[in-house]
């Protein structure tokens, strides 16, 4: 096993299921101590913690709604109280509340922006404060801190029926790039991952039946639906010193979904 993240503390938001759980396990396998954040499923979070511990890793679960400023401040206070500092933030928590555009309520719009975009702003701000306070620890990592934002292929692919979600991910793109530009001089590395279609609870109806999965595969040139592990492996690399010169990018992990599939038939 690689131990590229040894002696590093990593906070993964929304890590009680899906991609967050996959990322938490991958970072733990690479040596990081994991804070498994969750908002509602304590049971899911404890299951992820147990899986990490059974595999020989270290983890704890902490509850916080990332869209609430007071809860985010309390989450970071607890992380720093327990572990002294933080080295890696995975801004992963996210939701969908779909509706045709003209039927979308203001509440649906605001809820998705609050969790997906404002939640990432709040957590990134608190992480950056701690990275700046602590500064570089050259024996631990080449960077003074790493922030990885979970975006989506929908930061570039428009998505009818999901205007709130696509807007939140488009917003994350320039949130990430602007923070990256501002924090680079302090050796804080900021990037995004743009997953394609990954099998998780958020999109169950898109892969659960054979018909739905066949339809989804027409959008994926590599002809395979992704697994949380695919994103976990990418996140572990992006958090490690192996990617020390990678800064301000979105790493699409999507089996080619961003390659305008459909055009190959018209060549
Ligand atoms: P998921 O529903 O399994 O995970 C989302 C997690 O966020 C859940 O654990 C949920 O409890 C948590 N969460 C929701 N609101 C929260 C809040 N206010 N505070 C803290 N946690 C909260 O779905 P997923 O697919 O694993 O999604 C994870 C991230 O990946 C999201 O940002 C999503 O937009 C992104 N993503 C997923 C896919 C995909 O195909 N599954 C594709 C692109 C991007």
C-alpha cells in the first residue's frame, strides 16, 4: 500500500455515502486520518468509519450541515481540537432537487445553491484559515494545505431539468479557480474533480434498471458506469505530493462523458 498521505488529517464532507465514502476510504488507505462528515445519516457515517478502521486506518465521524455557517465553524473547531490541524479538505457534500425550469421553486433553487455552492465556500474558507495559521510543514507535505472541490461534468455540460444543480457546479468552477489564484502564493493547492456518472444514491434511477443503464451508457464513450472508487483514487492522487504542480484545474473522471459523445457517429 502507498502511504502518500501519512500524518495528514483529511476532512471529507458528506462522506456517509456514495462518492464521499469512496474518497474517505481511498484517502485512509493512503495513510490519512479521516474526518467523516455527515448531515443526517450517523449510521452511514459510522459504517464508513468502521470500514476504515477494519482496513487498518483511522477515522472519526462528525455531524454538520455544510450550508449552516455556525455548524461549519463548530465542525472545524472540533477537528482542530481533536487533531491539532487539518491538511486536506474534500468539499464533497452535494444534493439534487430536480424540476422543469418553469416549475422550479425558489426554495428548490436556494436549497441546492446553499448546500452545493455556499457549503463549499464556507468549508474552503475555514480550511484556508487553518492552512494559513499553521503554514508549511515540509516533513508532511510540499503544500501548506490542499482543497479539492467535488464538481461535476455539469460545470461545463448544460443540464435541462437540473438548472439549480448545473448553476451550483458552474459556480464551483470559478469559486475553485478564484481561490486557487488567491491562495497559490501561500502554497495552498486548490483543484476540483468533475465526476461523470458514478453509481451512488444521488442518481439511482439513472443506473438501477438495465434500460436506464443502457441509456446512460450512450453518454459514456468508455462504456462503463463509474464507481465511487474511481473518484477515490483520483482524489488520493490529487491530495498527494505526486500532483504538487497541479493547481486550479478540474480533473474530469468521467469515462469521456465530456467528449461530446454522439459526434463519433457523424464523422
Ligand atoms: P450522495 O447522495 O451519496 O452523497 C451526497 C452526500 O452529501 C450524502 O452523504 C449527503 O448526506 C451529504 N449531504 C447532503 N446535504 C448535506 C449538508 N447540508 N451537509 C453535509 N452533508 C450533506 O451522492 P454522491 O453522488 O456521492 O454525491 C457526492 C458529490 O458528488 C456531490 O457533490 C455530487 O454533486 C457530486 N457528483 C456526483 C455524481 C454522480 O454521478 N454520482 C456526478 C458528478 C458529481
